[in-house]
C-alpha cells in the first residue's frame, strides 16, 4: 500500500485526538469501529485474518487506499495496545 499523504495523516490524527473513534463490536474475525464526523459517521472494519482495513467513505471507495478514518483507527488501536 502506498504511503499516506501528510494531509490524510493530519486529518486522521485530529480525528483520533478529538476522541471521534469508537470501538463498536469485536469478534474472532473482525473488529468494527465508528468514526464520528461533522457530516456523516463512517464505519471502519478491521479484518483480523486478512489484516486489512476497509472504510465506507468515498475516498476509500474510489481510491482503495487508506483514508483518514482508517489512519485514525490505526492510531486508536496503537494507543489501546500501549504502542503510543
């Protein structure tokens, strides 16, 4: 996967920092997150078996690249696992 732009990282950082990432449901295969937004909430899913993230936002749908919502979830997961 290609490197994220600084804009995407910056936006994702502030989404994470503002506490807009919420873990919704977790099971053996997947972990579901809600990423709050002023315009629309987004769903991010982490597939544990494939180690792949998906998001329902337009950016991810069109480019199939990590978006700011996925980056925010990655920061959230790192923070919860003590990697920060």
